[in-house]
């Protein structure tokens, strides 16, 4: 991990951009911390860190105010990272099916999501290795965000993650449903009821499949980008119960 920029935000939060190999990322830490603080990994939407920065910063500020360090990394094939022709084709097939009102097939979902999960999860684990080696960061660790399939896989394979807030805003391969049954950590799942790009029943079925004894579904009316501020506050209270 190499830090490439540093600035102090107005609310006494230190923001540092870094690279992990060729992967860009951002780390926010509370300036008033006198001992290692818990960490929340915030997964961005597949738009690129620059486009998603305002909403990522808002979430980081909320969490840092509660005493957490927050880190994010660029997803594969997003932002300035190299593109994937196969992923671009799968995304085009998805958009075409949605535009003409055709069913989104399992083949399209698998081609779009499974390669992303297979590459992103080891990258998140490498980032976690580097972040936990920092003296200002301790444990426990939480995970927050989408793509929900990435969070599901991480919850299964990464024992250092103690709790997760998952955003149900993307299509889910059938294989991920089987992995969901192996998830045991506490979960807080956010669902936008009128999400125009999300199969609501698929999201409900995935929630039902999670094997966690403690799991909460927080559903709100509105479209994909209409998550209300109080939903984020509920997520912070969830992390307070499980990370402090």
C-alpha cells in the first residue's frame, strides 16, 4: 500500500488516497483517535471512485464521526482500471434485455457478476491485510455496500469481517444463493422497494437464504439512488452494536 495524497477535511477527518499495486483506494480516519480504531470497508458502486466519491465521502464522514476508519477500493473494470470486454458485453446484454422488457437470463447475470466477484474478493482481502497492518487501525472489521454478491462471498471466506451492511441493488447469480446459506455473521440488508434495476423478489429470496441468525431487512420506498439518510444512520447503529 502506497499513499499518494493526503488532506485534512473540515470535520477533522484525514483523507488519504492510496494505491494497492495498481488498485486505487481511499482511506478516511478520524483525527481525534488516540488508539487503533475499528475499520469499515465500504464497497463502491461499479461507477468508478470519482463518480461515486460524493456519496462515499458522505458515508465515510458519518462513520468517522462515530470513531471508525473507513476504506474503499476501486472495483475491477471500473474507473481508470482496465476494462473487460466480456463484462462490457454482459452489461450491454443486461441493458438490452431491460430496455425491451425481456427476462434477464441466468447466463447474463453469471457472465456479469461471477467474474467480478472472483476478482474483487481477493483484492478486498489484500486491502484488508494492508489496512490492518496500519498502526492507527485495529479491529473488528465491518463491510458495507454492494455489489451484494461481493459482500456475500466476503462474508463466507473472510473471518476477519464481523458484521456487514449489504445493499440489495444488483442481480444475483444462482451460485451466490448457495454461498448465502453459509453466511453466519450479523447482517443488515438495505432494499429500495422500487429499484428500477433490481429484481425485488430475487433480493427477498437472497435475504431468506442467508444463514445468519441475526439478519435485518430494512426496506424503503423509492428508486435505486433514493436511499434515505436515516437508513444510513440505522446502518451505523448496527455497526455500533457489533464493532464496539
